[in-house]
C-alpha cells in the first residue's frame, strides 16, 4: 500500500472517530448554553472543545506518532526484559 492511500485511510478513520465522539455529546448541552446566552462560537469554544480534548489529543498523538517523533514508550509499547 502506498503512502497516499495509507494517509487517506488514517485520516478517514480520524474523521469517523471525531464524528462519532461529537454525536455522543448531548443536545441538552447546546440548549443550555443557548439559554445562557452563548452564541455558536462560544458554544464551540466553551462547551464542545473542552469535552473533545481527549479525542483530539488521541488524534494528535496518533498523527505525531506516525511521523516518527513520538517515542514508543510514551504510547504504551513497553519492552519486557
């Protein structure tokens, strides 16, 4: 498999992963923020992005790890002696 098709598969996986994560956020949080007077940008920055930090961190670490800059022990590849 060439490099371009691998990147396409990985990026489509990340898109699907983030989509599924955002679908699990209850609609009541959006409604509560709107009742409190928040606009769309405030809802995104103050409600949605803080909740999405774990998923975004996983995507960022996976991308960074594929580049080769992340050492193996940081992502759980411990060697037994």
